[in-house]
C-alpha cells in the first residue's frame, strides 16, 4: 500500500428527474452516471426518491419504503460488472431529515481490461443533509485477474447527519484459486462533516510490484474492509464511549489466523473500523454485527439488513 497526498475537491452536480440518452461510447470506453436525489416528505416523514438521472448500464428500478419511512434502493449494473476503460459516476443527495439505505444486487465484478484500455474508474459524490441518515452497505468488490480500477469517493455531511458506509474488497475469484492477480486497485476517500475534513484516505494495491501477502500488508489474510460510522455533532467524549462499545464487540470477532478487527476515532464526528480476514463471509457477518451495535448506540434502534432483489 502507498499513501498519496493529493486532496481533490468535491462538488456534486444537480440531479434532474429524467432518464437521459444511452451511455456514450468512445472506442471501448463507456461513460455512465447515476444521480439520485432523496427528500423527506413533509407531514409524513417518509423518504422519497424525488428525482433521478440514469445512464445505462447504471440503473435504479425503484425506491422501496420501509416501515420506519426510510427508502431502500438497489444499484444495478446492467453490463454485469465493471469493464476495462469504463468511467462510472454515482451522485447521491440525501435531503434534510431523509433516511436512505443503498445496497447492490450482488458483488461488483471488476473484469480484465482489453489490451491498451485505460483503467476502469468510479467516482462517488455524496451529500448528506441536516439530520439525514445514509446507510451504504454494498456487497464485496471482486477484482478479476488483470483488473485495473481507480475509485474516488467524496462525502459531505451537514450538521446532525449520520453515515454508515462500508466497502469490502475480495482477493479475486477464490473458487478458481485466482487471488491477488489483479494489476492495481486504487481508492481515494475524502470525508467532510460540517465543513471540516475528518478523513483523507489513500490506498494503492499493486500485487505485481508490492506483494499484498507480505507481512507489512495482508500477510495470510485475504479479504479486507473499511467501515465509516459517523454522526455530525457528537462530542469527543461521546465518541470515546462509542469507540469502547464497538471495541468490546471487535474483541469477540477477532480470531488469530481467522480475522482481525480494529477501531479508531476520527478527528471528530465518527469512527473507522477495519477488518482483514481469511474468509470473506466472516467480514460481511462481522460488519452486520458492528453496524447493529453502532446504530443501537448512536440512534437507539437496530440496523435492518436490506432485502435483496434479482
């Protein structure tokens, strides 16, 4: 892994209520975007998908309503995965007081690019309004042999906003014994809360240049994950209590030569949880337990796993 110091700006564009013309194709490069705008309906406290802009192959069919008034959407990639050279963008705006849960319909597959194709890219630009809640709980990312992928995520939270956001990275197609055979994975994450930068993270994995299985990286572990847990406005003392609550659970989840879990407070407004594990299923089940514990502590209600659609 290697740190990169650049700090790009984030300014999500407006979301329009229309479906635009099919994705543009220039040679082998597909450019597509999905922008979603959620609002809390006055009087009912029900969250609605107020508008959307969709370019194939990215698609959301509908927003499902939960009993508590929150909205659940499933992200679809109609091409079945991310192809070499694709330039994809996701924009999400959660209005004041809205509650949104976003998941995927399955694992995100990063395919091997064609010869001379550029790396696939994904840009995520997110705004969470005052007293709003966003839960982003996708399935794992699976990089195929030869895959090259770059992702930049920028999230801005207003006062009172809450965020539960995780990402799971698999080593490859384990059933085919194809592990760490991708060319490169790069992740850049910037997180702001109440106009303050609270997280700047840079990860670059290049197994062919710097072995991921070295003792300085994953060693014998295969799958890894990051989980950001935030609520803007809580005091530093509140977060120390939250950290200890989560750490007590992580001590139960950590097993030598099985899975390692850790938690740290951010400079303000949140926690970050890390995991490396030999088996991917231990990561996902552990994240659900951490999510449940953290949401009970911060919001007084349990986390509800999203129902899946095909």
